[in-house]
C-alpha cells in the first residue's frame, strides 16, 4: 500500500508491504530520519515524539498507514546544525542532556508544548483551568511525557524557560508559526 | 505483532456490524498488539469518519467518539460547565498520549493488570479458564470492591470516572440500531466472565458521549498515584458538591482505581445531601462507599487511602463555601 507523508515539508510516498510498520519505524528505517528515537516502543518514555498535523504524539503507538496525507515534523525539521532552533540552542547552553538519547523527543515535545501554552490549554496544575503561566511547575507537568533516564530535568526546565522567553516575545516567529501553519493545513 | 488486514472507514457505517476491530488513537490497542495480548485479524481505522466535534445538546453537550482527550479537556464549554471532566482527563496519561487518545478508545481501554499483559501468566480475562495470576500473586494495583473469584482487575482510566459522576450517557450504534448506555452501566463487574470489560456488544461502535445539564458547584478530581504525573491511579475520587445555605447539595461522587468499573455509591451521596459538612459525616460516607470492600494483600492500603482521600476531597469541596 502507498502512504504519502509530508515530512519536514517534503512530500514522500512510501510503499509499505506490511501495515504493521509503526510511524516511528517508517521514519527511522524507511526515511532514514534517525533523530527520532525508540526508547520503550510502548508510549511510556516520549523519545519517539513527533509533531503530526500540529500535535505532538508518540510515533511508536501509531501505524504509518494511519497517517496517509498527514504532515509530520521530526527533530530534523526543527533545526539543523547550521541553523539551530531556539530550543536547540538553549539545550546546549543549559547542558540539558547527558547521553542525549531523550533529547530529540524533549525538544520536539517542548516545541509543541509551547504552542499548546500559547493556545491557552490547561494542565492538571492549572487549578481554575484558565490560561497558565510558564512556571517551572507547569513546564515539568507539561513535559511529563518525556522521561530522561540521565535525569537532566533541572537543566531541561532551564533550557525550556530560556527558549520560551526568547520565542514568546516574538509572537508568530519560530517555532510557533510553523506549527500554526501545519495545524491549519 | 501478528499480521492483520488494515482498512480505513469513510463513515461510521463502515465500522458498525463488522468483525473488524476498531482502531482510533491506537494508544492502547497497538500497545497490546505488540505484546500479542490482542491479536485482531482485521483493523478498521475510524480516524476519518468525523465524530470529532463537541456540540451543544439542549442544556448539555455531545462529545464525538473521535474527539481527542486533549481537545475535550481544553474545550471552553467543558472547562466552564463540567470542569470535573477536564480535570480527570488532564490527570491521565501524558500530553502526547492525550493528543492522540480518543473519547471512545479511552472508555474502551483495557486493564493494566500485570498478568493480563504477561502471556506466560494465567489470566481469565485474556484467556478464559486459565486462572487468575493476581489472586494470591502481586496485586498492589488491584480491586478492593466488586471483584470476583475469577478476576480482581481494575478499570484503569480517569475520564470515565468523571463521566460516571456526571451521569453521562454513552451513545452507541450496532447492526440493530442505536442505543444509550448510562456511563455508570457502561463498564461491568467481572463475575465469571472477566473477558468482557463492558456492555458494548460485538459489532457496536461508540458514536458519542452525552453530558446532561451542568450541575454547578465545585468540581474536584483527586488522583493518588506513585508519582505526580504520567501514572495510573491507585485511588481516584471525582466529586461535585454545591453549597446551599451551609448545606451540601447536588452531591456526586465516583471512584477510580478500586474496581472493574468506575465506582458510584448513591447511598453515600444521599448521606451527604442536604447536610452541613462535618468530618464524622465524611467518615460515614466513606464507610458507605467501602461497604463490602476487601483487600487482596498488597492492595489492603487502598481501603484507608480511599477513606482519607474522600475526606480530604469533601473538606476541600466545602471549605469556605456557603
Ligand atoms: C504509558 C501510558 C500511560 C497511560 N496513563 C493513563 C492514565 O493515567 N489514565 C488514563 O485514563 N489512561 C491512561 N492511558 C491510557 C490511554 O488513555 C488510552 O490508551 C487511550 O485513551 C485509548 O484511546 P485510543 O483512541 O488510543 O484507543 P485505541 O487504542 O485506538 O482503542 C482502544 C480500544 O477501544 C476500541 N475503540 C476505540 N474507539 C472505539 C469506538 N468509537 N467504538 C468502539 N470501540 C472503540 C478499540 O477497538 C480498542 O479495543 C495511558 C496509556 C499509556 C500508553
Ligand atoms: S485480575 Fe483479571 S486481568 Fe488480572 S490476572 Fe486475574 S483474571 Fe487476569
Ligand atoms: S518509544 Fe514511543 S514513547 Fe517510548
Ligand atoms: S540525556 Fe540521557 S536519557 Fe535524557
């Protein structure tokens, strides 16, 4: 069966002989986008987080065939070594990793998380369910779907707070604009 | 994962009355298929059938079966009029999972009993007649209410606990037409057929969940678990309490993590209704909820935990209110 995906802005058609291929395996093994990591393969760690049609999801718990026609952003589409996204720069500046295995998932997840916050989504900490401020507690709660086995959490929170300050002021800039555009597509 | 045929449904009719297994978000079904706990021959993907809106229905709302958990929790109307539902959803899983998990799939999620997941262990739910590994085994997360000799599993979800408290109605359609199932009767007790989690019949599909008129009052969902986020409930309490001249009214209580279904005890609500809040009254309500409760060894702690969590929730719900 043919599955057409738009990955990081480029449309590609995959020929899948087996519907069992997860979106994660399709990205890593068929499209050579190995930035997205496989930690648990069961929705428990967040290493496989990608953005599909503007939403962060676990690519291990969804089938590639279910995404025919969808737009996907992976870590490779967030920034490149010569053109790092603010979150990527902030993770380096704040040493937000040790082994680095969870990092692509953390950065993709945080990219979408900041957009969710801009849209006024509540979290379980947002007592009155109104719009939330980006406190450290809110960052921790909203990033709870990304486990870091090296436990770099304090530095991850620092990095996200820093990057949010940078992007938050320029509404419509990276990365919110791209996500909003995908969401609308 | 076992081999299966995949097809995409264009409308609910394509998924109703077939022997194909519905896949929505896939966050529970694929997890179990990878372990071969679930081995469907055919999957029908319902992600493109619509049913993805929250619409007004008289004084209430109708939530489509494909509305994602994240969208339901963030919906303006749900946040304003049924905050209990938003709180319960936001207490479950992770943001990534809630972005994908659907309203229908969430209701249908299966137990997290370790033996159910372990193909080498006996489990009456997975393989009827094979026995129950949890009885006399490790049963810290298991039921204290409504369990049977065959199965002591719990329904693990949060959203359905709020829906039970809110008297929601699950709207389903099968080959013989549509029917309504009250949320309180959607899940069932295991009895001697634990392989059946709920009362949905083969060939039926969940179309939507209807919430009746808002109850007002304070809405609290308190979930006690091993870590603060991204963990299933050991015990959860969903409560709606309004205060009227210093007395409690419109009391609704439901409990998660303690039984094969969200647990609702009308007698406990009746004890509180029309009364002034007081600690000994909260204790009596807890006694009514725990009538017949029985620990299995490792989960004995859930009995005092439920009692204390309910007292704390009722104190919070009534504190400073008039
Ligand atoms: C790591 C992890 C942590 C989690 N933590 C929590 C938690 O704390 N609290 C909580 O409540 N949940 C939790 N979950 C469970 C999660 O909420 C469910 O996996 C999710 O809600 C299932 O929805 P889905 O759309 O992905 O269902 P699917 O996986 O697509 O389907 C699940 C079942 O529902 C059936 N189904 C789906 N839609 C319909 C329909 N419309 N009609 C009839 N049948 C249907 C399918 O056939 C299947 O049997 C967790 C999951 C994971 C992986
Ligand atoms: S408690 Fe139920 S699900 Fe768990 S092993 Fe026993 S029969 Fe299976
Ligand atoms: S690999 Fe997908 S959540 Fe762990
Ligand atoms: S940096 Fe090693 S797992 Fe997070």
